[in-house]
C-alpha cells in the first residue's frame, strides 16, 4: 500500500463571474478546516493520485467545470468516486446537486458532503470511505496455499476480483512455509507463546503452534502482501500443529489473516480493517434459530483484543495443536458476508452478542448472536457461503453507505 503525506487533495471550482479575491474570501474558513483535516490544495485534478480528491464547489455556475474536473481525474484514478463539497452560500449546493446528477446519469458514483459552519460536517467519514477504496485498490492478498476444497462458494475469480475491487491475489507456496517452519529458530516465537500462556511456561504444543507466526509473517513480507488467507489444515496434516495462534496474532497486529484459504472472508475482513480499523472474527454458523432470529457461531481462532479472555484447547476437528476459546462480552456487533464470482454481493446485519459458549463438540470460540435487522432465514434461503465475519459495534449503515459509494 502506498504511503503519502497528504490525507487528501482538494481543488476549488468557482464561476468566472467571481474574481479570485472574492472566492478566496468566500472559502477561507472552509480551506482552513480542510487543511486541518490533512487536505492539500491542488491546481490539477490528476495530482496526488494515491489519495482521495475532493472538489470544493465554491459557487454556482460550475456544473460544466465540475464535469471536466471529474473526467480529468478519472483518466488517472478511474475507480475513485466523486466527492463534492458544498456549502450554503452562492448557490454552491444547487451546483453540486446538478453536477452529481450528471455523474450518476453517466454511470458514475459519488457523494455530496454539506459542509457545516466549522467546515467539516460528515467530511471525515466520507474521506475515510474514499481512502478505504484507494487502499483496497493497492492491496495484495496472499493465498498461502489454495482454498480448502470444501469452500466451493468462497473462491472468487481473481481477474474479476481485481477489476471490481482492485485487490491482487498473490500465490504464496505453502510448501515453503512448511519448510521454513521445520528450519525455524524455536526461540523466535517464544514471546508469542508466552503471551498466549498468560505468562506461564508455554507447553510444547503452544510453542509449536506459535512457531508458525514468524514463518507466516516472513512469508508475507517476502511476497510483499498486505494480508493473507491460509490453507491452515495443511499444517495439521504435515506438521501436526494448528495455525490458530499464528492467525490470531497476525489479526491482533493489524495484518488481516483468514482461515482455510477463504478469499471471500479475507476480503470482508479487509473491508472491516481498512474502513473501521478493527479486527474481525471469521466463524462458522453452527446453528440457526429461525424463530428467535439467533445464530450460534464457532471457530478455533480469534484475535485476543476482541475478547475478554482466551483459553487454550486443542484444535476441534483434529484434536491437534492449539485452538483458542475466546469469550466475547455481550454487546453490539455487525455480521458481514460477501459472495459471487466478483464478490459483488453483500449481506450485512447489525446484531447483539448475547453469550459465549463452551460446548465440547464445536469449534472452541463460540458465541450466540441475535440478528437485529435481517432475518436469519435469509442465510438458509439464499446463502452466500459458510463463513460469516463478525466485528464489534453496529455498523450496518456505514458498511452499506460505503458499499454504495464504492460500487453503486
């Protein structure tokens, strides 16, 4: 992902009926706020292509000029939605409405932000939304091994994924990570093992599981990828240990790490991390209660920062390695699932975490959630796949607004 010093660029457009001094006086306060938010004034819309562009509509009579700026910008950043900043004076808002209608009529996407008296309004959120789109279009997702064979609906077409999302799938040889694990310095992963043993002397099983963390981290760095999705069951077969600790540690450090080579869920986790800067949890729906609109979710790894406590068990299906049982605190959450050959379908709902579980015949981290604004029956009637992704807080509106901005 590209690192830049400016948070965004902005270009000011005004009618030729207004001289430069009048325009400067009109938008001086707004520009001060934009500068405070990290904005950099630019003259040409093709400048700063790696960060969002906002068009400050200083006056009315600028509709055609806005159209020219949008066309110039899209020659260098074709995926970027149009962000128009309007205020309450000099027919700024009417011009923005007309210009945005023109953008939409020609298949474009965009949003009008009404600037408040302090100059910002909902601008910080809108800038974050466009920044997330930029970051995803510069993201490399490493596939450490191919997706697990049972994930027949969670493998998007890589070309269509790149075209729609900008995400590049990068093959990472899982055999090389297995070889690296066998040759690894066992002391390199001891701090991770101590963390998960909560200061106690780590067991041999925990040391073995933790040793996958530096191996996967180094593999990601060599491949120059920003996130990974790992065919982790291969480690059970060949190394007799699990990837649960390594994936949990990566997710806690801000590096999205999906299980089972699931690309669809890894992209959903990337959306959460990129847009909200949160870790998320990938899980299986173990049971769906249509009458009470509840789900029981379960999986054997979880980022420790998402839960109140973590207990160490074996990985459920194999009885090998380390599986993590995290206990979620009751409270608001959001569930998301992507589907389709280009991940063009979205299912998202607000939910409430009700309680954690400890059944022995399920994956180790278990949580019951109540769906707040979608029917659990939808998951049975029109499923997009197995895994769901859970994260803290009620963010359905934010996710849906971002989705509309990103894809229309």
